[in-house]
RNA sequence: AGCGAGGUAGGGUAGUCUGGAGUGCCCGCCGGGCUCAUAACCCGGAGAUCAAUGGUCCAAAUCCAUUCCUCGCUACCA
C-alpha cells in the first residue's frame, strides 16, 4: 500500500454543444486510470468540468437567441449528466464561469506572470474574419479568402497583452526531453519537441473585451481586456482544487499526476501550460496523456454529415458498463478508433455476456449445487494470472492492453472449467476446482472494477466478498464467501 | 515542402530496439468436442510472396540503402 496522492484531470470541454461520443471516451479513460490507482492504494482526486469562457459559447448562444450563461448552464448540465451516467467517479465538476472559485485563481496566475515580467503589451496585427470572429494566418487562407466564409479577411490592428513564451523555449525542451514532464504516447512527445525546436513565438494572452463580447475573465487592472481563453481554461486544473481561494487544499493535491486530453490540444498542455506555471512559479504537472479521436462507421464525426453520436442517447439503450467496456476494448489508447453500435453489441454479447457473465453463471451454479460452505485447494489457476503485465501496461497507459490481459485470465478460467469438467467430479477434486474458480472470479471482480465498476460490484456481491485492492489479487488457499447465484450479469443485446 | 509515425491473413493488432522456422492476440469464416453455463464454453483448421527493390549475414518482418503508399504535426479544434 502507498499513501501517495494521485490527482488526475479530464480536459474541460467547450460547452458550445452537447457532448459527443469522444467526450465519453475521455471520461472513461480517465476514470479507468483513476479507479486503477484507487485499487493500487493511492489517494486519488479527479477533476472534470466545463470551459465556458470560449467565444464559441457566445456565438452558439447568439445563434440560439439565448444568453451565454443560459447556454453554458444548459450544456454543462449535459456534460455533468454524462459524467454521472457513465460512472465517471469525479470529485469536482468545475466550471470556468465560476466567479467565486475560478476568477480569483485565473487572475492570480495572471498577476504572477506580470510579476515575472512575462506579460507585456503589444500591437497585434492579424487577418480577421468577421464571420468566424477569429484570426487566420496566411497559410490557412484559401486563395487569400476565409476557408469557411469565402470572404476576404480584414487586416485588424489591436493592442493586446502577450505572454513571453519564447523565454521558456530551452526550459521546456529540457523538461520534456528529460521526461520530468512525461507525454504519452511517444509520438505526441516527438511532435511537441519538434514544435519547440522550430522556435517558440510569444502568444496573444488577451483580447479586447469588445471582441470577446464581454465574456470571460477580465485582465486584472485592465477591464478593457479579457484573458485569452486558453490561459483561463488551463488554470481550472489548479483553481478547481483551491488555487487562489483555498491554498491548503491546493497544496494537498497539486501537482497533478496526469492530465488526460484529446490529441488536438496537446500543445496547449505540453507547452503553454508548463510555461505559464513556470512563470507563475507553480509546480508542474507530471504527465500528459493524449488520446485519439473517434470516427463513426469509418467517417469523421461532423454536424454536416449528421453522424455525431450523443453518448447520452447510447446510454439510454446500453448500460454504462457495456459502453465503457467497448470504448476501452476496441479503441487503442493513443490512436484514433472507429465507433459503431454493431461493434459495441458484438463485444457485449461475445465477451461481457459470453465470457464474463457466462463464467460467473456456470461457476456459481456448480458451487450452489455442491452444497459446500468453504472451499480449499491448491492454487493451480492462479499461475495463469498475468498480474505483472496488467501493471506494466497500465503504467504505460496502454489501457486496451491492460483490459486484454485481464480478459485473458477470464479465458483461462473458462478453459479450466472445460478441462476439469467439475460437473463430473465430487469430493476433494470438486472442492479444489470450485475453490480455484471462485478465487479466480473474486480476483477478477477487483481487476475488472476500473473498467466495469457496476458489474464488478455485482460479482463481489454474488460471491459474498468485499471489493478488495491489488494486494487481494492473489489466491489465499481458502474461499469462504457466501455464494448466491442470483440474476445474470448481462442480458443478450439484439 | 519540412519534421515525425506507420504499411504483418478478409478486417484490426503485437512482434522489429537486442536478427534465429511467419510466432501471438481480437473479430470474421470452416470443422469437431462438451452439456456446468444466458445457443453460452473448449479444441482444431483454412487464410500472409511480413508494401516493393537491392544489400549485409550461415540466417532478415527484424539491420542498411532506395522507391511507392498511408497517417500525424507544422501557432489558438474533444
């Protein structure tokens, strides 16, 4: 057992629209890691939430003819519902429109960066598309026109605050090359390194309040400017645990052991964020895990195609465990993966029901019929458990590999039944076979807990055992739980 | 264009660093076994010029060179 703290975060998504299935993937991945660290004995804390200060939210609200806060309230609720329904075990759902807890921290960070001399005023010149309300670089334009609106962007000059990112180029390089800030997977780490080596430019850290429609965190001492959304968004990771408002709690959990993010925002987390923290003289997070994106039936998700999958709809028809299992099992942790309902059903029927549910069902039937109250025997089946592989793949964040290693033990249990044929046995040989199988299921209930917590709990209940931790994943020579078969763990999906 | 990652059976992957029979896993397909179990479970089989060419070596998916193809990153996208 360890007493170390483990603070983990999901990215905080823009809430300009309802959650899609990609958000569900991130929630599940983060939760699996968190729960694994739970059974490893860490004291864990998980932050999730919503980035509400984006201009996208302002625009989305205007399109719907409602207030921005109302839109954020509405959509944040959907994200929170998703978190609940998918069993994301979060400790805090933190919204960046929270003026009491978020603004003080975001402004404190800003002041500290000013004190370090890293924020300065500069005239910003850029190509601004009125339709997009955003700036474009020359490379992004198609024939000199905005790729979306096919209009010529205006040249706009505006005085903004800039963050002196260039100053941190060497420090960032050293930080990431040395692994002091770990980036999973390796390929993303390489991308970040090559980006840094290409030379870092200072970035615009504020916008005019006018252009931001007055929405966002004001720059301390200059109400005409609003903080650039990324600065305020990143600080939710520290503000949510008390930076600027409850430094005691903040010190308890920070630094984060892991930020889980989508691959598209790697740069902000691996470059901007550590630079801001260095400037503000705050400790740095330990690791970043960038997952891939989901396609749907082989196509990129898009509103235009109309193939966006809302995970809340999926959870109307399928259980949290079925969705969680599928997302981890079929999606490589780091690569893009393809989502399809058919594949989800196949996994649920073949593996959750056919292998896990059926294993429990056949063993508990035989155990009940045996009439035994306690079971003893030698630990032959335990040798098939690859606990080391489970731990090493987890430490590399290869969650699909971790799950596969757990599942291969399920297969060994089923194989063991076929080989031993306990239905033909009686006396000591029967007791030994049942002992091994019951211990096997008990261990599985622990190892499956991070992935399918509801089912794992049911398994422990059926065995009459308590949910254990990693130290309990060994066979103990004796099984004394009170076995009750009860209902099936899964029903077949048609 | 530059930098990076890849191309292994019908699909998806591991193996490559540290060369040693195409070795493994998942889905799909075909055949058999079992009857404890939710038509679930177990075993066996078919299916691959390991992208191509050239080289090093007793020996190459693995090392070297070249070519072709795919994907990612290249300043504000989960």
